[in-house]
C-alpha cells in the first residue's frame, strides 16, 4: 500500500482562470498526419492525454503517464535503473518513436547499453510544461520511418503566453512499508512577454527525488525488476525565446538540460569491479532553433536540433 499526495497550482499574473476540457470532436492533433486535424477525423488509432489529466496524477516519467492508455504496455520490460520501457501493440520498445513537438528524442543505443536504455523515459519535459501527449497505436513508418513500426508518442509542450502565466506542481509518494522507497517531485512552468506582441520568454524545470528499495526484483531469477531499485535524482531546466517578426513569421530558440544520478555504492546497477562507478550519471544537453511561417492553407516549420547525451 502507498499513500500519495499531490499539489498543483496555476498562477496568472493578475488573476486566475480555468477552461473546461474540450469535447473529443474539438480536440486537434498533429501526429497522425504531420499537420493539424481533428481527432475524430484522424486516419489512425490515436489517444490524447490532456494537460488536466497529467496535472491531476503523480507521474514520474513518460512511461507512467502512458500506463493507462489502451494498447500501450509499459510492464513488458524494466531496465536496470527501474525505468519502464514503452511497447505499443506488442512491438518491441525500440519500435516506439518518442517525439517532443515533432522532434525525435531517441538517441543511439550505444549511449545506454547493457540494460540502461529505459532511463531514456526519464528525459521528459516537466508536467507543468506539457499541453498534451498524443499516442498513435500502430505502424507509422510511412510518415516517420522504420523506428515507428509500433507507434508514436508525441509530447506537445505549451507555447509561449501573451501574458505572464505560471504553473507549479508538487507531489509526494509515501510507501507504507520501508522496503519500498518514497519519492517526491516538483516542477514549474512560467511564460510571458518581454516585448509586447514581439518577444516572449518561457522557463521550465523539474526535480525528482527517489529513495532506493530493498526489494530489487519480483522473482527469484531477477528477471522481473521493480521500478526504481536504487536512490536517484533527476533534474531538468529549460528555456525558450520567441521572436514574432510578423503575424506570419516566428523565430525561436530553445535550450534544455537534464541530469540523472543513480546510487551504485552497493553494486545495485553494476559491479564496481566490472568498471561501474559508485555513482552513475547521465546528462543530456539540447539546443534547438527554428522558423515557423503561417500560410493561409497551413504552417511551414523548420528547425535545427543539437543533442548531446
């Protein structure tokens, strides 16, 4: 048994407002066709996780947020760090393509070999910075390539606001038994104009702290690992600057950095004599720049992306 608490607050500059969740026929998606269209008209099996749903639940990573989505399995594989792998319609997790605002996020398997690939699900934007998550179940190779044979998960982040708004989320997960580690998380998002109708700024960040568990496996053979078998910390910080050159033209620049740390003092994740350090660290730095132009019939989007892991 576990006890979970979650706090969430949205803070506008001079007041508070809330909007109702849009009806399904009014939900717009972009992942199924590469351009915006109504969810009900999509020629693919699509599920959408709204911002309200994300903020009302205590998710630690992307896999946990997708746990309840039909056709998505996050229990089929667990990495050494306890991160859950995302499998869609029975396909291996390597055939699930992860996107953030349509930009590929998956790195080379050479970066995280030997059972550490699942830690990639920890590279998720702060919940407060996410507008929605689109999940496409089934092959999308024609649009996205062979690594989307299982499906696509596209994380759509919140756009820069035309007035200053802030959102803060905090959560605490307390386990009844001391055999299982407690966890806490905090994330924020803030955005507003620097120059009215021209330049706007967005800042975002998150921190997650987890205690280690004395139970490391659900089977005698250690074939089924539990999530989060060791103490860990995950930090994320990012910022985006938009310049609205005209009503049709927007230039933007985005920076994002993530740090993950895992305790390995007792060799929980790898033998100290086998070359593993007492503390395992993973870092990702990302810089993106792009140009968006709006036509009467659609939007042209182009970008350059640099990713170091």
